[in-house]
């Protein structure tokens, strides 16, 4: 599966909320490695940008109400959820 697909399916299966993009990458990479895959930080950043452009994920940097600093979230849009479900339905289980 390509990097955007890995991100979509990982975000579909897990809640990813971290203080920074670097911590977000570390969490996603650990989850993907736990399933026998690998993702470089460069591929991660490129894939996040592509998913954002395609409207498959919400803006990842957010300032929640009452928070003193931004947080980084990888959260799918409804279009992203549909895309992730399609990918999972058409790929073998790890």
C-alpha cells in the first residue's frame, strides 16, 4: 500500500492526536511498523499534504478551545472514511 493509503487506514483504525507533527509521525510510524510496514518521515509529510489537498483529512494543526498550545491530529473527513473503507475492503488483512 502507498503512503497515503497507509495513513488513511491507520487514521481509520486509531485515534492520532499528538502535540507536534514530529510526535504524530513517531506515533503513525510505530503503528505502521507494528503491522509490518514502514513509512519514512518525508513520505509521511508528503502523504499528509496530499490527503489534505484531496479533502480526505481535516487540517491537522488545531488549537482546541481553552488550550494554551496547538495540537496535531490526523482525523479523516467523511470522504476520507469512505476511501479508507474502500482500501481496507480491497486489500488483504495484515
